[in-house]
């Protein structure tokens, strides 16, 4: 299994040229990739807090447009007139693109981390992202991907994503100092062998049923045809045989594995088996945040033997390589996505082998690091929320009289009428910088949803009625599905942190199952500057 190339900042600056390329596979699938001028694909960007980043993005998706010419478009978004301003047009088509820096607390302004209006067209001059990595950005794994409303799922499913690492994890978690590290980017893709019968090694399961949106429905057995294939660092592990990618370690070698679930719709539920026995994973960071960030007395590792990573989320953990002669296998176990969810069965991902002459991973963490300074702000978990809001996920058929009509997806503040996301509508939620709010996010649909908000992290307080009060932060959280036997809708409660001045401006929150986001499950929030109501209008 190859590792993505590393692009490291030098002297406090990282300059990157990326081109997004697209082409159609032999079967007509749209494929996307970020490439540097010397051919590195989807490189990992490695930065430190305080670094300046200049990333020039060129849109080379025109060939896809030619390939699709004449084909019916599934969306009716306006295209941009030639020469339109990429910062303002908001014109989003299958060949438009932009970048979101997922997890980063950067200002939601054009050329930094703005996705509602920013849209780069084929033929535009290279578009310059230029920003400073916030000095208080927690060290860990972040990522970049396009965020073109209506087309995010297509571009991300096609491969458009890459890792972004804020260095310095060893400053929070001394246990990782000096360890070799590996970046594993999990992506999903449309099935390579859609018509194949399941492997004869599997139990007999119901025949695949397509839901009204064309995805293979959850059969809740752990087997059968998945809705999507998965790949690991672009090595596909396709249905039905799931021939795994391969990693070799020195026997019993300890490594830090940094895993990004960049799949558009597929949950992963990781277990590392050695001779079929689940191994302990020492989790040190979730969603780019060390697990002890809110409490210096909290354990610096969280030991688990299985781990769910929803789309968009990241997990970083220490593994110990297998002893010589032991066969290891990283698998994803079934995820019950709900009666209306897609099929996420058990499957192998990576074969993990021990060899005395195994090559070292490309990167290793520093052996020493000055302890991470405490932030100026009190821990969010100790703050008193200024208000409590409730939002709910819901769905309905676009044509109520037709059970096979496509689904409309909604994310709605309680008391309002569900409506699909409209980028031109005024913000649904307005808060002030400095506010701390508790949001209760309820799921009134029969499938999992995956709440994400741009520009900030939140603290998970309650999950499915259980107090968790985590001593760390997330930017993505899975919300359990409703089923008709329940007496109340399942929910999570999160503490939203609008204290950082970089959150001032207008940005989005949405379901990170990208088909749902594209289908309307998104809303806009405006964070007003504390001192003036007008000064932030340009944001
Ligand atoms: Cu969703």
C-alpha cells in the first residue's frame, strides 16, 4: 500500500500547486484527483500552527465536461458566465470546484475556507488559497476536499480528497513521540463489480434491493453487496472478494496510524485482528484533537478494540505490529445504518504482516516536543451555554404519492418547516462571536446521519441519552437513526464553541453523508462580530 506524498512547510511557509484532474473510467465513472506539477497525487499537507499556506488550485475538469456533453445533468444549478468572479459567483456545476479545509478554525472568507459562494470554473486562472494555520489549532489529522453544493458527493466519491496534518501531536501525547507514522486515507467508490454474486464464503443473504436513490439498501446482516466499494490510499478493495491492501511492519513495531474516513457515504467500523483476535488500539486523537485536550488529568490514550469512524471523521491510534509469523488483518465490521440506510457489510481492508526487513514508513514523529501551551480560553465543557437549540434531521419522498421518487433531505431548527438547503437564503441561525450554545440534534429519519459544522469543533455532551461529557472535541458526530418501535427520536447533545474570532462570518453545517448534503441536508449560520453588527457584512 503506497503512502501519500508529504508536502512540508519550510521556514513557516507551505507553497503548493494543485490541479484537480478528471476523467472517465472505462465504465463511465467520473474519477478525480489532485496532482502537483511533478505528479504527486493527493499529497498530505504538513503544517505547524502559525504557518502561512499558499495553495494555488487549478481546475482541469473541462475534459469531463466534454465527456458529459449532451448527457442530462442531474442538477439544474446555473453555470458561471465566462470571467465571473470565483469569490462571488456561487455557480456550482459538475465541473466547478473549490476547497474546504475540514476541521480547521479558519475564517469563512474567500481565499481561506469559504464554500457557499467560492466556485472555480475550468479555464479560470489558478485560484489562490492563502491562510495562516491558527496558532491554537490542535495538532492532528485534518483534510481537504471539494464542497460544491449538489456535486460534493460525485467529486469526493471520484477520489477528490487529501490529508492535512497539523504537526505537534507528540507535544500533547508524549506516548507518540518518536513513533513511525502512517497516513491511511479510506475512500469509497462506485462498485467495480456491481453484478457479481457474493463470495461463496459468505452466508446466503437477501438479494440486494435498491433504495429510491439508487443505493443498495441496508440488509442488516453484515453480508451481501455493499452500497460502495472502499479503497485504502487509492488501492481498491472491491466486492466480492475484498482482496486487501497490504502493510508490512517490523515484528511488534509500534506505529501511529492516522486514519481519515474520506468516504462520501460509507461508515467504517475498524477492528485489527491478529490470528482472528481483536487487538487493542490506543486512540490518541479524534477529529484532529488530542483525546486529553480538555483535561490534563484525562488518560492520554483511550484503549478500544473496535472503532466507528463516520464519513469525514478521523481517528489516530497507536498499534503494535504483529509478532513474526502472525497474520494480521484490518477489517471494517458491519454498520447498521438503519432501515432506510445503505448496506455497509463486514469486509477486509488491509493485510498486516510482520517482516524483520519491513521498510520504515516515510515519516516519524519528533522524539521530543515542548508541551503544548494551554489555550487562553476556559475549557468549553466548563462554560455555561448562552442558549439551547434543537435541530432535527428528516427526509421525505419528493413525490409523496410515489414510494420510488427520490428523497429530499432536511436539517431544520425546531419550530421551522423543513426545506432543502438554499445557498441564496438568509442564514437560518445567527449567533454572536463569544457565544457558547448547546445544540440537541435529533434524528427523525430511519437512517444514520452524520452532523458536521465548518470552522469549529464541539464537545459531545450526550449521545443517544447517555452522558458522555468528553474531555476532547469533535467536528463530526453520528446521530443514531429512529425506528418505528421507539417512543422518542434519538439525539445527541453538543456544546458549540463560537468564542474564536476566526468563526466570525457565514458558513454551513450539514450531514457529512455527502448524498444527503447534496440533497439539501444543510443550513447556514452567521456568527456576528461582537463589537459591531455591520463590520462583518463582507463575510
Ligand atoms: Cu445524512
